[in-house]
C-alpha cells in the first residue's frame, strides 16, 4: 500500500500552554511536614500531617473529622494560582475509609481564600464531589448529582481522582472526572467510573484571570489524601502549534512554534506505539532560545519511523533541568487501497458516526492532483487536516481522524481537490 502524506494538527484554544491541550503539573507529596502549610491556604478547619498513613507508607494529609455536618468541611486551596487556560486538570489520591459518611472532591476556585458551599465545593468555582456510589458536579455551589450505578467505591481502598475543566466558549465549560483504582503504593489501575457534564455556564469563572486548584473533604469519608497534582503557576513555554506529517518512505516530520520561552534549554522528540506510555527518544537535543518573547519555529524529521500508527511528543528541558512534556500527536499512515474505484469525486460518510474517539473517511477523486481533507468545528475553525497529498483517479483513499483531543459536538469534514469540494457532517459523542 502506498503511504500518503497527511498532517494532524494539535488544536490550541486561547492561551496555549506547553502541554498542548493540557498543562504541565506540579506535584505536592505531603512527605514533608511543611508541604501542606507552605503550599496551601485552609478555608475551614485544619487537616494535619498524616504520619505514615499516605501512599507507600509515607505521610499524607489526615482528615480528622468524625461528624457529618457543614462545620466538618475543610477546603484547602493551592496558594499559587494559574493563569486562565483552555484546559486544566487537578488530581489526588483519596483513601476511602470504612465510614459511609461524607464527601471528598477536587476543583478550581476563583480565589485562594474562597469560602466553601454545600459539601465543600468553592462558592464561585467549578469542581466535583464523590462518595461511594455517586457524587456531584459543582458550579458556583450548585450541585448536579451523578450516579455511578454498579461502579461502587470499595471501603478501605485507595483511588486516584482526576478533575478536568475545558473551556468550549465564552463562559462555557465541559467538566470531566475520572476515578481510578490504585494500590497502597500509588500504582494506578483500571478506570472505575468517568462522569462528564457539558455546556456548563459560569460567568464568574469566565471573568477570572487566575484559578486556584483545591481539594476538599467532608466528615469521615476520606480520612487520608495524598499526592496532589495541579497545573504549574508558570510554564517555561507557550506552544502555539504542533504538527506531525508522514510522507513517503519511512519519514515523519514534526513542526512546532512557540509564542515565548523562559530558560528553555531545548527539546527532544519522543515516539511510541501507545498514546501515554512506552516513549523512546528519537532525536538529539534541539536547542531552545533561552528566554525570549519572540515567536520561534522548530522542525525535526524522524527518518526511521516504523510502519503503522505512531505517537510523537516533545520533551522540553529547562536550564535548571526541569522537564515538561507536550501532548502526544498521532501519525497514522493514510493508505490508498489498490483496487478499482469509480472515477468520480466523492467523499463517503465517515464510519462510525457518531464516533468516539476516532473515525475513518473514504473518498475518490476524478482527476490527479493535490487533495486535502480538513475537519472544522461548528464555528468554522480548522481542527484537523487529516489528508494532504497527491491523489489519482481509480483508487480508494482512506483517512482517519483522532478526536481524543476534541470536545463532543458537531464537526464538518471538507474534501477538496482542484475546484471540486464536498462536505460531510460528523458527530463526536464522548
């Protein structure tokens, strides 16, 4: 099969952090007695150092509450806020005790000293709360209940909880949280449940320029919390675009641009057959520009790319040896199937449709020439160029869209070859 050139674009919304689509994270392990008080502001009550009750027998944060009233709520907010970003995630490990009373949760507040509401969510923030069989999304203290069905949390067990806020429009957000099994050493296992809420409107949140990550607990549900991870307050790189293209032979070319850089030593390109594991370094150091407010462009070609789909990411290194990673972009061969096809210009409906997270297109052309297949969102913005190459009549061509970095909604795929164009409506449903 012929390997056809195409490009997948990493979509950047609003202020693009280095981790295109997400942000670099800072981890607080609470292994030092001062980790809690040095990094967080307490709104109510007082968690304490948990001695050896945390992950791997290290210290955690001890929840001392035994009652079940609003006065038994504690909310600790990270002192260092983060600038407004399109996507922000916060996570922590929670030990689910034997008691069935109370809640625990995560979120983002618009103030480092914002008061709590309800069972511990920030009064003007976005967050989530959980108990053994369900919980809430919290929007300015208004709780939207969710039910885990048969996916119950087991007593006396560790879980990692992740909460993500994605801006989808002016004052509009999609919320998502995952609960994953963990052992007592912090080794994460299978997904227990994932809950989503889309189209959440919060004008207070939209007006804020800085957000503060928090964790909370009410009563005796979660007696220990450990390894809190939240966005870094300042990132060394503002990445405006990251593209990857596969061409004939065994070459893949990455292009990326930065808006600004701070103490940037340089980049390494990494490749894996998996999206989130197994990455190996395939480049030498690609020197950065230190500290600059000027836009900078970079390129690297992997001349020994394997056949089949591969994921690529950037490993960025600061002058102090701190390391940050971009999101991975998928490069998948787009094959021209060697079989007789009608000599017509036609784009078939994608399959599957609706899809999650990927879907495939099939098309033919009437004349030889350059052909593009571009995906647009409902606002007409280009969110993915999934085919860009020379085509010939009499062949079927296929192209695959990976929507893992896109929000649920309606999109449009536009095929163009010469003066001919055709469009299909597609639906991503997560």
